[in-house]
């Protein structure tokens, strides 16, 4: 692993030096590859195109991020920005590498969550979009375009993670491969029409399995927060270490999302979102609602309150998109017709 990490550092240096003129592009791409994009952007956009597709996106987002978290806890992956300082191998020739505000993530590095979730979630969208284009144009080059864009997107996200020193190349590659397989497998098993108890039980199972793994690793002398200490030690600026990158934050997000999905699917909304205009307005209202939900302030000191707030916020995400927004638009349109 030492040789693999060393080669990864030199690759990151080469990437930074050769492409430093497009630094802002890499920073934009890495933000777009954030797992939260699936919850807050792709989910509402796809839901108002096809309800089943939207549910699939949210389902795959939550499960893929949770599986990524479990893998990270088991694989103990290093991150480049702290490994360089800890390894003490670069005494003679030091790599010319730089950190960025989004570099200092606090979880383990293997596999890359950005690459894994991006590969899984966007794969859910690509085949239906390709089939739709083929049915309309009957041209293979046009129907192949979504796959090409998908490859460019996933590849760019992976390179951006190497560029900012958040991941080694092998962590990105394993994340992409795992994400594609999960996108194919989970995308075919969408929990439509399931009772609320199914989602609550699934969410509780994810939470307790993570806690059991946490306790089990502690019993053998492994602290799952060892990466937080290293991130604080080697990050260039203390303010770049953010609480929302701690692994338990992702766990709270995924569990809250599934509970919210269960509540939203069991909300009686028949006939409220049928026309194209209604869906377009609902999408606009959803984005406004999600912006307001995401802007809710986090408690600054208590970690437990922070995780509870993350859970509540992402419980509200499916409810805002699938229930509240269509209802508000429905009553607004009805009122306009009466006037």
C-alpha cells in the first residue's frame, strides 16, 4: 500500500501542476459530485419527470452512501492530505501539492464516496434517458450520448477528488466500479408502494448495523474517529475541517431520507400532480423548499444535536418534494381557477 500511496501522491502532484489553470473547474466538479447532490438536485428533477425514477434516485443515493460508509469503516483508507505528513517518506524530494477548502474531509478515504455515489445515482438516470432518446430519434449516436456524458461526469468527479488531495487514484477507481454495480442492482429494486413500517425498519436496520460495527471495532481497540484526529492535525486551516463530513453525518442523512421517503409515499396525493404545468411548478416550489430546508442553521457545539438536525433536514427532503410542493401547487392552481 505504501508504494500505491506514493504513486498516488505523485499523480496528484502532476495533475495539480498540469491543470492548475482550470482549478476552479475541478472545485466546481467536486462540489457537483457531493452525495448531497443526489438528494437535493437530481431527486426532485427526476421525480417530476417520472415518479418511479425519482424514488429510485433517492433509494439508490441513501443505500449507496450507507454502504460506502460501512466499507470505509472496514477498509481504513488513508487520505492523501494527511498521509503525506504521517508517512515521513518525503524528506529529500517533497511533492508540490496544495490543499483546498474542500480537501479536509474527516472520514476514511476508501472507497471514494463522491465517485461511488455519483456513479450509482447517475446510472439510474442514464438507461431510461437513452431509451427515451432512441424511441424519439431512432439514432444510436443520440441514444449513446447519455452514456458518454455519464462517463465524462464520473471521470471528472474522480479526477477532481485526486486533484484536491481528498483521495488516492485507487480509491476513486474502486468507488466508480462499486457505484456502477450498485446502480445496476439497486435501480431494479425500487420500493414503490411499500408501507411506512418498511422504511422505518430499513432505516433502523441501517442505523443499528452501523452502531454494532462501531461497537465491535471499539471492542478490538479501533476508534472509528481516528480519521478526525488526523484531519485536524494535517489540514492547512482549522476552519476547513467541517463537522458535516464526519461519517455519522452521512449515516443520519441516509436514515432520515428513508424515513421521509416512507412518510411521503404514504401521503395521499392522488390526482395532485398530473399535468406538465403542475409538475413544472411543483419542481420550482420544491427547489425553493429544499433551499429553505437546507438553510436551516445547525447547532454549533453539540454533535448529537447536529446529527439530529441532519436527520430532521433530510426527513423533510422527500416530504417537501413528494407531498408538500404538489399540494401547495394544487391548491394554488385551484384558487387561480376560481378567481
